[in-house]
């Protein structure tokens, strides 16, 4: 862990405060309040204590059982939502204007405009003070905080409910006070979810609640008709059963997700993000396309510890945008590649997104096995991103000169320990250790190495050393709980939907409708499977436009999952299929928040940035279909042994390359429509992973290359003229983007 290289990349990153604000503003959850310092400190202390409670549960679990722990966890965490999140309705209605306001603060070097910070401290201070003075919780918020704690803790408080055991003994025959408390908690969970994710998910929950209550009024001959449940029965299922609020989603949030968010916060505090980005720059320093390649590789490396797409995109953009701009990337292209690379974080082992932990619980498999399923799909995703960015770099004709003295080895020596903590998770999981214990050990290792780095870099400054160590330890634990607030709300609300579907059998009804729709188009079993998968992909993507990835996966699994499994798709392939499309919805217009956040950094047009992000991710949209179309495709998610995973992965890599070439319009040089169409045919045929289709696919790909070489061979004069025209067009496009 020796010193840094003499020169760092020529980046002028946004200050950390602005990065944090962007992440909070444009993440899939709604923005948090800007609390006054004293209240912010109080919330931080509470979060720190809750973190210690969570860590204690890992090694010394409560004797009363897991449901008892979940009740206390929800009682501690859910009230914080009403302190940290504003009561404003819905998502930001005009994200374009929001992004433009942020972009105005970015000067030509990519740093915050001096007029908004150091150049005008009085104005900046007044703005900050004004924002803080009006942003603390109101009296109504504090009433909701107290009411939330009371209703969450009611089942475990002896002087109210008679105690936890007494409360459970009343299952199926709740008292009037039990029902009242459960009904109030239902409303509070919906309100907390509305504050953190917007109106769509609470509306979904209300629709399912009404369906459960009024099911008896649906004509018996209609699909989905059921006997109906009264209010007491619904509350019993949500509040007393080991389901509903305290089902698998909340269990995952309280035992897995929270620990991984703490681990991610530790790595962030110890400089993992800067290390990964610096390392990526140093590896590609000799290439003119180095900035674009760095974005792809850094997105993957940051994703291994982040698990949040928007946070990864913003952290990446804050450092790399000045370099991308200097190299000549248009604002929209740069924003698109940042968003597409960042979203891949949710797919990247070993942290993945929250939905991956839910997959492990739903399928009753180890989290390490889910990581194994994700390896090949993640590599294919980033291969597509890398190729799409490489093609764009050639079309734009970027010009990047790397700084002297930027060497990989010194950077690696300084921060190699970040890989050690990641390796510990993988090794311990492969040994059969529970993931919540593995991540705690990795967190301790990360803290330990972080402390060593702090001591070595600040020798002779004991006060500074102690302050930095405390910041890593306290800051990481506190940030970890704050990061899990929206996920906790979503998971508790998702329990309403899961409970309703389980009690009424709605999932099987919708599954049957999906299959019958496919059968209406064809009676051939293979065609039925293909149409069902396509319908499912569209449904999951559309649902993902409205709700966060975690909720999208949970809802889709109980509705779409049974349809795929009934057609012979392995459970693992079906789960990864749904997970993949739930993630890809995050780069799909018109609600691709990662692209909105990236446009706020680059100053590009929001909708144009969204389309660019979608373009970069296009190769990834076909890959999940390969999981489900054929038995061989399931090998992509480790369902066919090592050899199966290798050969299907290689064939799929050619398919991704063909799709990237077709979508990007580039093979060796600019490609015309004849060879692009052949590339699309090749990609589709190769992803079907059958002998005949693969022969067709490889033949189409070879033919595309031959046609490309023949059609693009022109006299030198014509070639030069064409090149000049292309360069002029590129410069004009770049100038237009700049002016916008």
C-alpha cells in the first residue's frame, strides 16, 4: 500500500456534497430531506445504534425468533422514513428542468460553478440555510413517527398487546385493538412507500387490497373470482402471520440487504470508488477511446460493491465526465454510457441488487448459488456495453491524450485490499457460510485495511487519524441504515401484494391468462413458450417503469414466474429472466432515472440521454430470452454444468457482438443496412442456442462481414471524401449537443 502515482487523471470531479445530492435526488427512491445539523446528527446516531442491533442479530440472534426481530427492526427503521423523507406527492414532475438547474452549476471544466459555491459563499450559504430551515419534519411528521413506532412495536410490547407470544396466540381471532393497530400500520406503510418511491406502488397495493376484500363480488364465471376476505382476515394475514409485512421481502431487507449496504458504505468511505476508477484509467491509458472504456470497466468494478445503478452512474460521472467532455464525447452520449454502465451494478456479483437476495429466499437456495447464476449474464451485459461504447468512440472520433505518469501497478499496490474484502465474500459463500456472516467478516476486513491506510497516510497526526477512523466506522454504519430506508418501505408494502396473491390464488389466474394469450397466436409448444417469454419480458419492463427493481421483481415473480415454470423453464432461469428485465427497465424511457441523473452531470438533454442509455443497453435486452427459449439457454445461468456455461456463453458473446454491430452501425468501419440486418439475424439465431439456428447465425454473421468488406471498398478519393463528410457530421453533431 505504497504511494499514489505522480499524476492522476485530469479530472475535476464534482464535490462530494453535490454527488450525494444527485444520488439522493435521482435514485430510484425519492430525495431525502436536507435536515438541520442537530437533527441530522440525531438521525445518524439512531441509525448507528440500529446498525449495532442488526450486527448483534447476526451472531447473537434474539431467542424469540425471526419474526420478533423483524417487528423490532420495522419499529426502529420505518419511523425514520417520516423524518428523512418529504411528504410531497409523486416523483419529480419535471425532471428535465431539475437536471438543467444542476447542469447550470457545472462550468466548462466539469466542476461546480464558482458562482454557486466558493465564488459566492454568501449566496450559497443563504440558499443552504433557507433550504434547511424549511426542510425539517413538521408536527404532523413527528406524530406519524410516534404512531409508526407504536403500531410496529405493539405486538411485542407486553403492556399493550400482552406480549409477543400472547399476540401470536390470537392468530385468526384478533381483538378489536389488534385490528385497529394493524389497519393503521397498513396506512403508514403505504404512506412511507409513497414518500420513498412515489404513488404507483401504493396504488398497486390498494388495488390488490380491494381485490382481496371485494373478490366475492366478481362473477363466478370470471377469471380471478374468489370468496373474498373481510377486513379482520386481511389484517391478520398482514400483521400476525409470518407473511404480509413480515414476509420474505422484509426478512431479506433486515437480514441481507442492510448488511450489504453497510459493507458498501465502508468501501465508499475507504476510497474504493476512486481506486476502481483510477485503476480503469491506468489500464486503458494508451487508447484514444480510454475514457469510454474506463466508464464500462469502472461501472463493472463499482457495481461489485454498490448494488445501486443510479449511485454508480453518478459516482462514475462525477469523476469521468470532465475527461469524456475533453475527449469530445457529446453530452447525451456520455450521459447514456454512464447510465447504462451504472445500471449494470444491480447485476454484478458479489453484491447484486436487493432482488437477488429475494431470489435466494424464494427458491430456497444459497445466495452464493445466485451469484453463480449471475456471472455469465453480467459478463454478457458488460460485453455489450463495452462494444457499444467502443463503436460510438470510433464514430465520434474522440481524441484523448492520457496524462503522463499514470501507472496501474502503483495504484493497485495502494488499493489492492478492496479486492481482498470482495474475495472474502466469494470464498466464504463457496464454503457454505451464510451470506449475512460472510459480508460482516468482509466489512470488518474492509474497515481494518481502511484504518491501516489512514494511519500510514497520516503519520504524526493522531487527532486527524482518530477523526478519520471514526468517520469510516460511524459513517458507514449510519449510512448503511439510511440507505435501506426506502428498501424497507418497499419490502413491507410488497408483502401486501404477495399476501393477497397467495391467499386468493391470483398469481395462477394471471399466469393462465398469459399462456392462453400465447396459445391464441400459435398452438405449437415452442411458439407458445417464445410468445409467453416475449409477453413476460414486455410486462416486466413496463411494470419496472413504474416501481423500483425490488418491487418489480417481487410482483413479477408471483405473477409471471408461474407461467414460465409451467412451460418447463427452470426456476433459476425464470427468476434470472425476471430479475434481468426488472433491471433493464431502469434504462428504458421515459422513467430511466439513472439517465436523468447522468444528464444532470453532463448537462445533456434528458430524453435524448435516456435513448442513448437504451441504445448502449440494447444488446442486453435479448440475452434474458436465451435463458428461457431452450434448455441449452438455461446453461447461461449455470443450469447445465461448467462446459454448458462456457459454450453457451461464447456463442451468446458472438450474438451480443452481432447485435452491438447492428445497433451501432459499425463492423470495421461504418456499416450500411444490408450488413446491419444480417447482424440482427445472426444475433437472434445465435441466442436461440440450437444447432441449426447457430449454423444460421454464424453464417449470417460471416456473410455480414463479407458484405461489409465488399460494399465499403471504395476508391481512395471517394473514401477520403466520405471520411471528411463523416467527420464534418460528427463535429456538427457534437457542436449541436454542446449548444443544447
